[in-house]
C-alpha cells in the first residue's frame, strides 16, 4: 500500500507555484492584468509586490467607502480636536453639557457637527435609529 502511494507522488509532482509558472511562461504583469489571471504570477511583479499592491488597493477602497458612509476622519474627530480643552472643561462634563445643549457659546451648527458621531447608535420611536440629519434637525429646532 505505501509503495503505491510513493509511486503516485513520484509520477504526479505537486503543483507549481504562481511565480514558478510565471517564469516558465515569461508572464509579465501587464499581460497578466490584461488576461485577468489570478493563479499565475508575473516575472516583474513578485508575490510580495502583489500582496503589497492588494493591501494598498484594499485600503484605498475602504477609505472611499468610509467617506461615502459619512465617517469623520480621525484627524478631524472631536476626540482629536479636544474641544473641551478650549472651554476649560473635562471631557465628561463637555459631553454631558453637549447632550443637554447647555454649552457656553456653542451654536447649533457646532453642536450638530460634533454630535454626528456620538448619537449614531441612539434609538427612538420604537427602535428607529437617529441619523445625523435627524439629529441636526432636532438640535436646530432646540436652539
């Protein structure tokens, strides 16, 4: 039995890797792209390069997707800007007053832009989610 298994492996070698196939076929990346090949590598674009490019494309796609969904970039978030320091308040007091709309000198526009991210998961009216635009309407009417 073991002789038969050994003989099968001798007669049927393991499959070739993508870059090995690319070398045998002398496949360049531009040809690979035009032919939409995924299982054959490229002689001028090795596996590590393909992985790095895939990561870069995926990160760019996720960035566009987050922006389309209205996510605030981290550098522009309230946590990074720390608006409570300008008012000489603690972070917790700032958000407590923000929720109560009692911040000194705060106008509705600044409150709504800060509150966009903070109120996304709030539920009202039998489980309906508050959207950022709903929150703006509430805050503008309240102020």
